[in-house]
C-alpha cells in the first residue's frame, strides 16, 4: 500500500481528512439512495480523477448509482499557498459548492459554501483550519451553518506500518449533543490495512482492506451498536479499483 503526501495547503476537504478516512472510510455506510433486497443493501460507486491537466489543476468525476444527488463533478486548483474548488451535483437543479483555503505546509484556514438551485438559497456554509506536521494532523471546523463544531486529531504512530490513531469530538450547538469517536489503524503487511473504531454511543466498527492486484482492493467491514448488538450488526463487502490518471 502507498500513502501520498498531500500538497499543502491542499483544498478545503483536506482539512481533517486523515481523521475522517480512518474513522469512516471503508466501513458499512450506504448513500441515502441505494438498492435493498432481502436484507442486502447495495450501491455502485464510480470515480475518475484526472490529475495535473495543467499544473495544479485536477478534475474529479464521481457517480453513485442509484443516488444522483451524491454524484458530482469537481474542479480543483491547488498551489503552494492556496487551493480552490468548484463542485456540482449531477441533478437537474444541482447543488453548487465553492471552497477556498489559504496557508502552507504547517497551517491552513478555509471556508466552503453550498447553494441549492432547487431552493434558491444557501444550504450550508462551513469554516475550518488545520495544523499539520510529520506526525500530527489536527483540525477544528464549524459546519452546517456554523451549527456543528468538530475537533479532530490524527497521530501518525509508525509510518512504516501505517499505524495511526485518530479521535474526533463533535458538538451540535442547537441540540447540545456531543459525540466522541476514536479509532486505530495498522497494516500488518504491505497489502493489508486493518481499522477499528468506537464512539461514545457504543457504536463499534472494524474493516480489513486487502490489495489484490496492485490497484484493485477488496474490503470486508462490520459495524454494530453494542446496546442492541443482535439487531444492529451489519456486514459489508466492497470491491474497488483505484488509479489516478496523470496527463502527459
């Protein structure tokens, strides 16, 4: 497995990304719209990224079937001291998102706004900053119209084995509800990544991601609520092909 160093300050979605990936990526979540048959949920996710079309310019196409609201086209422009993105969903009246971030290798700050064409108004505005070193990635964000305060921390324990721990604390100002989630990851071999997590509500999860043929990966994951384990346990199996197409 390989891990690419992010070009700083990157883009707004890079703020807290390492923590989010460790705690939420490759688990059992399905998009809001998905297939359901005999206790089996299913969806198809296709992503294509064209890297360095021009210096610092990337494009991303993401199609999730059968959920067009989660599908998107994104244009990213990233340079040494700033990064901007423009995103549109693949619907008749799309949700448009614009973000910007400034900073450097150590510190970055940015914001993001979302405009819903169907409602003709701003549906979200977010802001956040991050602190990044060789072993620590920390961030603080205000999301969903500044209603959700999230602090996250990713600690790179042993880079050679991708061993890391992460924690995320979320507080919703309107409901005064808070959630703490912690997780750990480790690569026992160069082709296998194991992750586990638990939150303050007693929700636990684990996943094993195996590289099969270079850029083809298989993921087996499970999640459950310890308070209602028999009724809440879920398993998922995923197969993905990952590659970045660099332009000549």
